[in-house]
C-alpha cells in the first residue's frame, strides 16, 4: 500500500488528541512527525500532551517537535476554559518518557518538505497556523512542494467560537492563517460549519469507553471533560469533535461535502479579527482558494473513529 505521508501540526487539546489517535491507528498514513504549537494551552503543555497521547499507543517512535510558543504578531490567547489547565483534562496521564526532538518544529517542517519530491507531503493542521506561517516566511520554496493542507479552522454560517466572528485557531494567529490562504497550496478547510455537525453524545462516548484499551478509555475520559463546555454553551447534547475530522477527511473523503470558494482572513479589525470571510455565493471575482467543507455523515464518522481506536 502506498502510504500518505503527513506532518500533523497540533495544539493538544482533547480533540487534537483524538485526531492523533485516529492517525496513529491508520495504516494508510505515514506520520513523518508531529509538530506542536501554542494554542489551546502554552507550548510547554501542547508539546508534552502530544507525547502523552503517543504513549497511549505502541507508536512511541514518532518524532515530536516543539514549534512556536506565540503567534507571529499577536499576544497568545489560550483556551484553558475549554480544555482545562493541562489542555487534555479528563484522564490522569503520566509524565511522558518520550523526549522532545532537539530540532525546532519549523526547521523540521522545512527540511522534511525540501527532502521529498514535490506533492508527496500533506500538512494536517489542528491548531493555530503559526508554525506553518513561519515556515513559509523562512523558506518560501516549500509552498511549491506541499501536496495539500487539510486544516481545522474557520467558520461562516456557524459564526465564531472564541468571538462572535472568529474560530479559535484562526483568531489566535490571523496573520499566519492569511499566509496559508494566499500560499497557492491546495487547501481543504474543516470549519465550525462542519465540526458542529459532528457532536459527541453519551452513547458515542460510552462506545469509546467500551473499547477497553488505553486509547479508548482515555478518549472517553477526555470527551467527558471536553463536551461539558459546549453542552453548557450551545445547549446541545454533546460537544463538537473538531480536529479528528481533518484525519477522517483524509481517510474517508466520502463522508464529507463542500465546495470551492474564496476565503480571506480579517486581520485589520479588532471586532472581527480572525474572521474567515467566505464568498459562499461567489458574489466576488476573488480566486477560489479553499475547498470548504460544510457537511459530514456524522454516524459514519463516529463509527469509523471507534473502529480505528479499537486497533490501538
Ligand atoms: O475552534 C476549535 C479548534 O480550536 C480546535 O482545533 C481546538 O482543538 C482548538 O485548537
Ligand atoms: Ca486543536
């Protein structure tokens, strides 16, 4: 089988953690490295959490790198109110034994992309886009070599989740997001418009717990904690499971629907900072730069996730 070579850029985060577990369980993927960024919690915690998640599996040799500890221009905004103090509150996980790589994440991203032929590597981004934006600034050549970027971020019909206008990943580093969206690289965006249709529920969380392996039990405990914020906020039965949709799209694109549109990022206004301005009805002649996903077959998504986590 020809494996899809990916780099996962992430700010774990309970939903990032489940996305990592899905990728680790999927033989179709070759994870070249996991690069961590400040986002849900500071970099010291996101880079620790990624290693804690690897140690729930047998795939502890996958290299983990620390990247940017703050956005390109803005002051870091974190989301402990959603994810808890550790960033993956819920299960009690040991301090990781795995060490961080000494190489800095942005160097790893640049060197890896330059060392492979064109269109071999897909970037899967689960957090603020700071590492990616900085890599493009430091070595613009990589923009011509990357096969695709599949990112969780943005929102339009659903509005925002950190402000009325903006989704968290874009809000934290709008300048980095703008760099990515004008890069010319094929981009698939999984925004709140689709992740808000992939809601956890008591029965879905119990299905993870019933798997009975470390990964399944930890997933249930993380989602028990993670969903409480959105249940209170939206009055829904469960919380949106954002990041695993990035990996699920890569593996099962048939679960998803979207359309090619123009998306631009608000970087000037304080009121709408980080808003993804989506030209859904093509009212402008702006270049269609994003495949914007707005629908998911949520039952198939969760069944797929459960089946894969059983393999860990
Ligand atoms: O807005 C949701 C996104 O922000 C998810 O990636 C979550 O992990 C946080 O990073
Ligand atoms: Ca995330």
